[in-house]
C-alpha cells in the first residue's frame, strides 16, 4: 500500500510539471551565435563542441570557428565549449525573444577549470551549479595520474580515498562509504564487475581510455539506484556518450607513458570519424606495472596488467539517433600476501621478502555490448527520450600459480529509459525507468554463495524549478530488488528514495546549496548469502538472510565561490543510517580468519570537505584542501572500519604560457579511531611535483607531462588497505607521459 502511494506521488509530480510547462508554450524564440578561437594565437578552432546545457542542444564550430543555435526559447542558459586538451569554457547568456546573442570563446589551459558534470543530474551542467558536490577529472589530468586502478587515480581527491588489497584492486571510497554503497558506472551504466563484494576485486576501467572521470559525493540513489547511497563514480569513455550529435571529419589521440618505482608502461589510441550524420569510433589501451618499491623494499606480487578495446558506430540526426558499441577488457594482477592469509597457520616469511606459499593472482575479462536509441528536439512536453540496453559478461579467476582456485561469473542485462521534458522559463526535469537482471555464479574453493538470480526494477523522476534568485530541485525513486538463490531463502525488497534541494545565489560568483535526502538500500547478495572463508575481506563471513533494508536520512550543505582569481568550496554533511549492515567479529577464529557475522545497527556519518584556490597573480596560484569524516555505530559509539583520517593538501600552480609546474604536499593525521579488528595508522606528509607543457595549434595539440611522487621517499601506510601492516605505500618515483591530439 505504501509503495502505491509513492507511485501515485511521482505521477502527480510529473502531471503538475506538465501543467505548468504547458502555460509556457508559444513563446517567440531567439538565436545564439559566436566564434571559438585559440587564446594564445587567436586562430579559429573548428569541430569544437558547443552546447546549451539546459536545453541539451549541441553543435560544432565550422572551419572558421563559428557556431550558431536558432530557435532558442527565451531564458537564461549556460553555454559550454569543449575541446581536449583545452579547459572547458562556460558563459551564461540571457536570450530574448526575436534577438540574437553573440557569445565568443577563447580556449586555453586555465588554472581554474570550470568542471563539467553529467552524472549529478543526468544532464550536462557545471559543478558550481550542481545541487550535489562533484569532482571531475578530464583526460589530461587522468593521463598525469594514470594507474591500472581507478582507486589509485582518485585517491586524495576531496572526499575520496582508496580501499585496496594491493594496487590492482584499489577502489574509491567516498566520504567513508565503500563496497555496495559506492556505485561505479561506465557511461552511466553499471560496469558489471564484482569489485564491491571483496577487497581484492578490482574494476575493469583504464583511465587512458576515458574522456573524463566524475565523482558525485553523497547519495545519488534517485538516478542510479540503492547501491549509490554513498556516491557514484562515472567513467565517461567518449564525449558523444554524453550528448548525441554528429561531427564531420577525423579526430583522435595517441598517448604513451612510462614510470619508475613500479616499472609502469602503457599507451592508448582512439579515433572518431564522421560522415554526414554517421559516426564510427574505436579505441584501445593497455597498461602494466611490476612489483612496486617502498622504502622497505619491493612488495612481492604487486604487479598489475590491464587492457581495453572498444568500437562502435551510430547515426545522429536532428530528431533521432541510435548507436551500437562493443567493449572488451582483460587484466591480471597479483594479490600481495594472499597466500600467507590462506594458510591456517601463518608461516615465516623468507628474509628476502618472498612468500613461502604459491603466489595468488586474479585474472579477469569482460565483454560489454550496448545499444542506445532515442529522439530529441520534438518541441512538445516530452522533448526527448533515450533508451539504453546494456549486456555485460564478467568473469574472473583466482589463480594459485596456474591453477584456478575459484571462478566467478556475473552476467548482467540492464535497460534504462529517460524522458526529458521541454525546458521552460521555470521548469525542467526528467523521468524514467530502469531494470536489471543478474545471473551470478561461483565455483571452487571460495564459492561462498550458491548461484543467485537478481531482478530489479525502478521508476524515478528529477525535477527543477528555477526563479531569478533561487532554484529548487526535488525528485523520487521507487525501486524493487529480488534475490533467488539456489537452495536458500528468497528475499525481496521495495523502497523509496527522495530528495529536495535549494541553490541560492548569495553574491556575484557565490552560492549556498542545501540538500535533504532520504535513501534506501537493499542488502547485497554477499551480505545475505556468503558463508565461508573470505580472504578478500580477511574474515570468515556468515551471511544473514534476515537482513532488513537500510534507510538513510542525510543533510548536505555547501558554500561555493567562483571568480577570476578565487575558487572556493566548503561542503558539510551528516547521514543518519538506520539498520546499517556491517561485519561484526564474533571473537572466534576459523580457518585462520576472524569469524564475523553480517549484523545491523544504526550508524552516523559526519564530515566536511574544504577547497580553496587563490590566484596571487595571474600565473601563480595557491591550492589548499582539507577533508575529514567521522563514522560510527550510534548505540556503542564504535568507529566503523576503514574510515579515512583527517587529510590536507597544500600546493602551488605556477604557469608560463603552455607550461604548468605544480608542487604539492599531502598530509594525513593519525587514525586512532579504529574498529576492534583494526590497528592504529600513523600520520604522514608526502611531497609530489607535477608539471606539464602544452603546445596548442589549430588542428593539433601536444601535451608533455611529468609526475614525480613521494619525493622524500617517505615510509607511510594507507589506513584503508587490508594489508597496510605488511605493505606500505609506493616509494619515490617518476612518471612521464606524452599525448598527441588531432582534430
């Protein structure tokens, strides 16, 4: 009965918006035109993507760098220009009926980048105007910070840390949330991997193959489901995965890199070719690292290897589009010290640091097929629609030498349809549906669960109401998850997530944002059905088929400022989670591991993120950052496991023409608020130096970069690592990279 009321409520919201929107029809339209040039030389840039974000309308500049939009409804819009490797440029313009607005852009490499996100609301917008806290890394930044796991790449971003069992399995932790509470997407769809289930499982994402990597911090359950109760990481492979429009001619890139301390090597290449409304694309990448070095010596079996390839084609017309794509990933990485934990009794390690037992690796492969189709620019209440169908086939093997110990198979089919409403002076929004069928099977020594079929379905809406001095956002999602394990109890969960927010300008370039979220999460299959020794989590796990759904009520507050010389953001959050699922140690030891049961108790998360970039001069900037989170079980006040310590960042950014030099110091405090099974982790200070030089031309761009890390060769440990007491973090090293982009 309660779920029916939620469905009725969502329908009423959509009908109300339709009624208000209908009153705005019949308005006269205006035009927007302008030129995009290269700031350093004044030469026009052709094939630069130009987009009116609120309308999701996109075009490209011609050979003279000129673009034009016709029949634009009156209103205030953000126009963004995108062309790698230059910084995205954004301007706000007011369109009057019957008038033409001229908006010119000059692109360069800017010390303050206007971050763009599509993940937060399902449409492209600036991070400043987003209702949620967002971090976005572009392709140039990803090459500088490249690694074979996205956890390593995103570590030390504001509010983001890494959980790991060695470098190959590093996965992002957002505001202290990990595992099934952080959702990793590729182009808006779940990757289909099993990285959320175990500390030694990784994600199949190679950042050398991405256009950008976005992190939405805090609950994102409205658009992406109950597994996004802690946040979302979205790996965007191509610019045209975001907005569907054609471009003529050839564009592409080639990247190569190499580094010390872990013998890193890698490369990637990609092309897009457009003829009329048709486009073809293809890309490939690969990276490898050896055992990494620390001040105490090499960490045996910390090697990694990752490869990706993808291709596709599509047709993008004025009113409709379709695309088809295929992707393949494979990799292999070592799991350091896994053989030590696998023994019932720990054996002594040899003096040279080698493990006496056979080394354990994890090898994976993933096939992914996606078809998307839809229509746009209809001029009616339903202005557009996009349907995505995605099938992924994931398999990984846990290898003891060359022998398969455990085999994991996860086949997943997802469909997602989103209706975009026509934008008016006051209203914009979308609504849609989502569904998933999952077939999960394991075989071998660590087959902790029987085969499980999971089915899920959801309907959702996200609406925005805008006035001259304030914007409101509200929405809801009703989601059902059902599990059918072989031989065990079937479980079914239905829950509602809702949110409401306000975005209030305070002064020129300043804004205050507040969000209330009510989120629901169904227990994960491993939390209900695991039973046996689980080395990846260093526990003998006992599942609980009586688990209830988690319910979270959260408040996010943000104060932001963006101007020519200052970028500042202060985020504060509090989440109260009822029936929080956690592994509770029983005090017993079984198979050499701590025996632990999945139980539930109320918990709370309280934290903050502060960022400040100040231009002392036009070519010299100071970069400061700080983040902290406190998370515990409320009744006992017991700290939750693997919560990041207080962290800080102090850096400089000195620029001269195409050269950028950025020294930084990363700081972390002691983490002594620990779970009963954890040990204290000392604080540290690490010095890094990054530099890049960009040569921008009309049709080419050359980017040279260097990243020198841990210059003091500091011995330090990551509190979120399962093996932190055995394996410190990487020592002194350097990474060089070169990218050629042509357009």
